[in-house]
C-alpha cells in the first residue's frame, strides 16, 4: 500500500510509523557513541549498559524484575527477537497458538521454523477472545501462545480477564507464551497494559519482546529487547547467535540512555496519541465509517460497509485501492492480517501517529470524496 500511496501521491495512513521522531538527545548519543566507543563486534547478548537499562526498565515500567546477566537479550528490532524466539523455541511439529488478525510476521516465522499454527479468530465485532475456541486450540503439542497486546492491527488491549484465561490454559497444558509488547506504552487513558508475565505462575513461562522503534518513535533504528527466564533467554540467544549475532553498538548506547533518561517521552506517548485517535475516530464516523473499539497502539480499524451499496461486492483490498487512487488517502486492508480462511472483507486499518495537519488533510479529503 505504501508503494501505491507513493505512486498516487496519497496521504499515507497505512504503514505504521510516526511522523514525529523521538528524542533529539538519543540521536546525538548515537553519533557520540560511534566516536567515543569501539566500533568492533559488541557482545552477543548486547552491551552491558543496554542490558542493565532493559532490566531497570522492566522493573520500573512493568514491575517485573529481570537479572540483566541471565534474563535480557538485545536484538535487531522486535522483528529479530520474534525470529529468534520462533527459531530458538520450536521443534518440528510443535504447535503455536496465534490470534487472527495478527501481525504479518508471525505465520511465516512459525511455518519456516517447523511450527504448526493453530489460529483462533478474535470476534470481529469487538475483538473479544472466544474462550471456548481458545481452550480447544491447546493440546499436548502446544509449545507456546503468542500474545500481542496492545494488538496490531486492532488496537485491542487484552483485559486482565482475557490474560487470566490464557494463563490458566498455559499452566494447564505446560505451555510457554511469547509476548509481543512493542506497543506497551501506547495505551489510551482509562486502559492499562498488563503483561501476561506479571500474572501468578507465568513469570517462568513467558518471554517479553520490546522495541526501541516503537518506544522512542525511531522505527529506523531496529533495536529490540527480550526479557524472560534464563532457560528461555538461552534458547532465544542460541538462534540470535546465528541470525544477526549482535546489534550495532552505537544504537545500543543511545537506547540504554533513552530507557533511563527519556521516560517522560515514552510515558507520554499514549496520552499524545489519544488526542489524534479521538480526532480521526470522530472524523471517520462523520464520513460514515463504523469505527471499531480500541484501547491502544497507533492503529484504528473502521468498517466501510455503511459507505457502499448493500449489494456491492467491493472488498477491503479494492476499497483501499479506490481510497488511495480516488480519495487520495491510504489505509491497509485488514484481511492482510488474517491467516485463516474467510477473513472479514470490509475492515481497513488507519494509522494515526501522523502530524495533526496531515490527519486534517486526510479527513478533509475523505469528507470531500464521500
Ligand atoms: N511486532 C508488532 C506487533 C509490530 O507492529 C512491529 C512493528 N513493525 C514489530 C513487531 C516489529 O518491530 P521492530 O520495528 O522493532 O522490528
Ligand atoms: N508495524 C508496522 C505496521 O504494522 C510497520 C511494519 C512494516 O511495514 N513491515 O504498519
């Protein structure tokens, strides 16, 4: 969709990256680190400064202690953390429970590493977890469940009740959980992000994945981190060793600084984004979309059925192409985030971490078009 957006010079509310970049001082620290520190291979698990900062951050942000020497790993973005987790944790034939819709990297990583995906669909009317189907998906072959909360593409923040239900199943079946928590700070007022790892009995079963790209609005940096019990971190690190081995050290120094010193930036992200979400939500509703509930991330999902004739067969891909080419606004078809058959075909994802002026222009274009 980004390629189509560039071709038609549309306003791109598709791909998830923020217009407003993160802290200036972190950028300066990258430059300084290149000049002040060595520029040869840093340690495989990450530089001590970054690992210590990740451990402090885990405790301070989520109340989950982590021993920096045995329970932290620095990766090339959350993407490599995911790749290393799938590669390090799976044996051929292991089953992995995934929710649909889902971030597009999970299924290929699962299959490429010999895993068998067991996909459970969130209810597309309100993104609730279908408890019966989830319980049925667990078997003695389940190696882990992947929980992405706050959730891309829906913006769902898993409730304590959902998480407790998942935790009970993990404990019943002796299963691990991989937690993609890259949007942990992007939660709107009134909601709270809870990590599955903080629930009783789950500390030794979960690995948590974080991303500097999301935490500091610096998506080009590709620095991520993993925290978890030593035996799981060792397994993930065994894969990391042969995927990227290590992570550019200058970026690690800057991220270590940011985790400690730029708390106001990432702790304020949810609040600043909430205003943008409210604006876009209201405008889309005025245009005629039905906006689905969300409590976090920088995405919202809208149903375009009220905008097309009842007998129209136009699907989400066609609608997004038309929106880009004719209305000059780009969104992402939500069916792209489905692995299972028969995805909903009238939902599209908008990304709202964009300059206010750009959001205003996009909404004006939509008002004019519909
Ligand atoms: N997980 C989810 C849910 C994401 O949306 C993203 C963002 N692209 C990633 C992982 C990857 O993060 P990173 O850019 O740090 O590799
Ligand atoms: N996570 C971002 C998104 O969902 C961007 C990642 C990508 O473009 N692959 O839009």
